[in-house]
C-alpha cells in the first residue's frame, strides 16, 4: 500500500490484516516478531487459540492478569449488557451507580483499614495516582516539604514518568531523561548465594529493609512522602520478599510518618492465595494500587485504595471546591465497572481469591521438579507464581530465556513470559492440577533440549 492510498481510502483493504508494519508493538522485539509472528486469535478458559487453530496453554494469565480465565460467560455478558445500557458517564462532578457499588465491593475484600477507592485505567496510572495522592496528602496536612519518593532497585511500577522514576529496571529508565526529581531507591532483595531454590519466602534477607534507614538518614525522614514497593516483585523476574522484610518497611515508614504504598497490580486478586498480598503477608500499607485482575483484564481498569483517614484529610476547605485535582476521563468507566463487578462475582462464586493457596503445594513441587534441567540456577515460587532463572549464555544475556520462550510457544503450545534470563509463570487461577503438570512437562521438554 502506498502512503496516499493509506490516507485516503478508509474502506477495508485486502492487505491490511497481513501488513504487520503499522502496529508499533509495545515492549516487543518488533523486527523479530514480524519475521515470525506469534498470533493469538481467540481464547477460552485456560487456553488461547492461534489463527491456525493451535491451542496454547496460558501459563501467564495473559500478562499476570486474566485471573478468572478467558472469556468467562458472566463477565462477557455483563460487559455486553452494560454497553447497551450506559456506554459512558463522566465521573467528574457526576456519578453513576456502578462506580459506588464497585468501590464498596472492593472494600469488602480489602483489609478493613481501607476506606476509599480511586479509579483509573491501568497499573501505570494507578501508580502515578498513588504517588500524587501521597504528595498531596502531606501538603494537605501542612507537611508540603515531604516531596521525596523512594522505590526499589528492580521494581516495576509501569511506564508513566512517576512509575519509571520510582521503578528500578535500568532498561525502562535509561532512554527517558532525568525523570522525577527527589527519588531514591532501596536495594533489591535478590540473592542467589543465600536464597537459590528457596520454596516460598526466603528466611535470609529481612535486614535488607534496613537500607531504608540509611536512605532516610541521608535525606532526612521529614522530606520523604512515600515508599513504594511491589510486595512480590513480578516483572523483574519474581523476587519474593524475605520473611519479615515487608513488616520492617512498615515499621520504619510508620515511625517516620511516611506513607507505604504496596503496588499490588500483580499480587492483587488472589495471585498469592489471599485477595491481596497485604493479607497474605499480614502487613497493611497506606495505599494500594491494583489493575489487571480487577477486571480479569477484560476491560482496562486500575485503582488506588486508600487507608481510612487519608480521604478525610482532603475533606477540608470550602465545600464546593474540588479536593483532589486529579482524575481521568475514563475513571470508573461503566464498562470497566460492570466487568469488575462480574469478575468479583466469579471470584466469589468459584473461590478463586483463595484457590492459589490450595494449588500452591502442587505448583511448588512442579516448579522445583525442574531443578535438574540444564542451565537452571534458581527456581522460586509463591502462590501461583513461579520463576525459573537460567544461566546467561556467555556474551549473549537474555537469549537463552528468549529461545525458551519462543520454543515453548512454537513447539510446546505453552505461553510463558521472560525477563532477562528468567522464565516467569503465573497461570489463571482456574488452572487444574493436570494443567500444572502439563506446564512442567512442556518446560522440561524445552529446557532439556536448549543449548
Ligand atoms: C507491579 C506493577 N505495577 C504497575 C504495572 C503497570 O501496569 P499497566 O501495564 O497496566 O500500566 C505493572 C504491569 O505489569 C506491574 O506489574
């Protein structure tokens, strides 16, 4: 197609479906993909289907997101019904019933300390919203000097400028200039020397939280607004918090009047066997971000939950004045609310928010059963999350896991996810025991034949 026809002719073109050039794919090796595409055309339950009709076992819940399984009827129908009833309504100075219903339903599964929910459209927006709420909260209390934000090395908090600033993955930061000022990072908790092949939480490493005291001493605690961490770091390749680590962060932040934010975009909605990681680890933060499993990824939606007292701090000044100058056109979009409410029904009716706890022992055995495969330097697991870390090929880091990923897809009909030389797994929470065995068998096949 030449440039002119592309601009002038809006009728369907014979070649538009097969021309892969126009879509600039996110977080993708575009040239490699387009030379050997991996297409998914439809999905049902635990499986994707390719255009050629191959059935692909979803080992990653899409992107850590499709917790209820694919194309679940009650969720699909709720979205369809809502689209015909109320397609859109603004939530700036207006409201619609589902937004309030969903907020209350979420409070029902959050720790009882939480009081309000703020909606957005993605995990990245949830993170930026949480950071902004933290900054504004301190200002409302007359502590506007608290402007510093502390993240953690290897953290992933999405791709907004706030998220990459507090995030700690070098590749996500290096092209994008200085980012937010006044950000510092805790050391990460990954340590193969002490913790390789740990099942569940490592015993070693709680002391790494003391790094926060070092950072606070440097900047003075009174300048710090918030500390943000993923309770289990996901996208960087599954880093599981050592026993006692998160509680230490809680104690130190509370001592200094600093807000603690848990980024629960991956860990929320049953991934660890509790509704949220906060409950799993018994540590209550001040703000929690969520997305992904909130609608089982059917309609984009993110949210920030705020501990009781934060919202009240904003409720001052003249009553006709906006209290928080923040929001998105699609905050609490009716289709997303309908999808989330139906998803919460499925979670409740099928016990999915606690199912990972039941499956975790078998999952753990299946993952650690791969320990003898070549090049495996670590295996770690918690809830329905697993990671297999491979030794990098000399001079070509990342290529061994990349080959494992493509071969799992093309040869074993299994969808996995990779970061560097780590294979990460996080299947839908509806997975059956036999499918856990299928994942392990496919991975064994790939790993034993990979150079
Ligand atoms: C912990 C965490 N925070 C934020 C995000 C960003 O979410 P989104 O891609 O929906 O913007 C992700 C995505 O994987 C995530 O894992």
